[in-house]
C-alpha cells in the first residue's frame, strides 16, 4: 500500500504543472532563482583573475574592466576558460624550464608584471596632448611564430620580485577558492541527485550546470595566479638589452624580446621584417633596438595564442552546448518552447565544431598554396625517414587524385580572396546564429517558470538533512 501511494505521488508530481511557487513546504521558485543566479555570479565574478593593470589605471577603471569581463564570462564562459588555459600553459613553461622560479613568480611574468616604461609621444589627434608621460608596456617573449614566453631562461638574469612580495599584494587565498569550488560542487551534486531520484530539473538549472563546468576548469587553471595585485618590475633600456643578449645565446635563437599590451605585444623583429614598418628608437643604451607594432597574422600568417584559445574555446563551447541537449526530453509548457530549445541546443553544440573545421580548412589550403611541401617531395624522398616518405607520398597522391592544383590556383592570395571570405563567414555564423541561439536558451530558462512540472519544486530527500553552506 505504501509503495502504491509513493508511486502515485511521484507520478502526480511529474505530470502536474505549476506556475510561480512559494517556499514554505517545498523549494520555491525564488529558491531556484537564488541558487542558480548566485552560482552564476560565483562562476563569472569571483573566478576572474585578471592581469596586472597599468600604473595609471584608477580604481574605477579597474572595476569597470572586471565588470566587462564578468559580462564576457556570462555570455561566453568557454572563452574565459580557454584564456585561462593559455595563460596556465605559458606559466607552466616558465615553471618547467626554470626550477628556481615558483608558480607565483611564473604567474607574475605571465600576468604582465615585467614592464618597460617609454616616453609617450604627443598625440596630434588629442588636444592638449604633450610628450613626456611614461607609457608602461608589458615585456613578453616570443619567437617568429608569435608564441610567447620563449625562452624563459633570460628572466632571472635581471631579477624578479620575491615570492613573499607578490603574495603580500595578492587579494585571494586558497580557502576562498575552495569555498567557491565547494559551492558549485554542491549545486552539481544536487542536480545529479535529482536525476537519480527521477525528479524533474528546471531549464535554468541545466544551463547553470554548463557554467559550473567552465568554472571548475577556470579555477584550476588560475589557482596560483595572483588576484588584483598592483605590483610590477620595471626594467631600463640596459636591462632589456641584457634580456636580449642572454636570450640570443640560448637554445631558441629566433626568440625575441617584445614589449606590448595584454593582447597585442610589440615585437623586436628581425631586420628584414622591420623594414616593412615605421619604427621608433627607444634610446641609445639598448643598442639601437627598434619597436614596431605587432600584428601576428600580418607578419607570420597566424597568432599562436589566438589559435590555441580558439581551438580550446570551440571544444569547450561544444561541450557546453551538449549539456543543454541533456534537457532534450524535458517537459515544456508549449511545443514551440520545446523545439526552440532543441534547435538552440543543437546550434550551440554543432556550430563551434563547424567553425573549428572551417578554420582548419583555411590553414590547410593556405599551406597548400605554395605547393613546396608537395611539389618537392620527390627531391627529399631518399633522405627522409621512412614515416615521412610514406606521409609525403600519400600527400602527393591525394594532391593529384583530387586535382588540388585547381584549388591552389583559385586560392590566390589569402588576404585578398578566400581568406576574408572564410573569416567573414565565421563572424557571420557567430553573430547571426551562435549568439542569438545562446540568448534564446537564456530566455527559455526564465520563461519556463510560468509553467513547470510540480516535481521541480520537490527537494532531494538526503539534502533536507544537510546544512547548506
């Protein structure tokens, strides 16, 4: 008799539909909203560990900058996670190759702690602009492919702030990060428990789980990164010259010292590349180095950091979209909402992988354009290793079998023909499909509160006896 009654109650809770529900005997609509929105806030604000600001930035500007990144984390959390991974990889490179450098010091370098101050010229377009104000630029390392932090062995030659000095400026600790992890983990466990007890889950909770996944990864990558510090190491022209001299004698002869901002560093480039750009002298003490504005795509055909972040971001975006597909068979109030959710979930899942494949196609065709790697394969066939011989032979057969010479001829100059076409297609897909699909899913999450299964408001049995943090 008890089993029959329990089964009947479960069936009624699943089939019955309710609007806005108060809290007293069950969890109410406001409880679901509070839990999800507070979790999203933790995932988009407290997880942010931004780079070291400029010495001239005010507290208001720093706050607005973090507010901007909070919006980015809410709209595209996978991008923030990809950025955190890219920075972690750079810090890991320094830590791996420099055994005497701590994680804190490695993150200090990656966060823009190494600075060079130059005199800013007067801007003719700004009334009242005068020469003489110092403009700090971040010192980074790169090779001729745009990869940064190479070689890091040059860093200790001019010194770094001590571990204690950096930690004294740090505004976070492991305990606060652990609390965030426990909070989002508690939310995830509750959602899993509801699925295990066959209780319905709201669309807003499904969407929040996607944020939780990105937050866990971002927190792991930024665990040792200092938060909100206002500390930097300024180097003179002579110290920059020491960096270049030490770096040139290491195992990366093409490594260059570069100065720049957070996303667009200024390279000290080889002379044959310098000649293409207008240059500015930084002083006589540095041996006549010349600083030019960096454009990785214009100089080298690609930007290594942007490519890495795009690949990781696309994969994460697809995984994030697949979480929304988990709500494929949830009960919706109308058929329109059900099919709108399914279409939106498919778009945010498939489109990032499609964009990644499109980008790969651009790279492949661009590599085929000179046809050196195919046309000269027979010249090196006898001296190449066996694996390379088989690989090059396969490339040559594919090239002639599919008449790829026509594709190469049609490609022409990437910057003038198909390159912009593919890039425009990518941005069109992102702007016209991906962003509206994400916005549609967000609207459906909140619109669902007008009519949801009654079981959504039932609490998990074991959680009723546990004190929530």
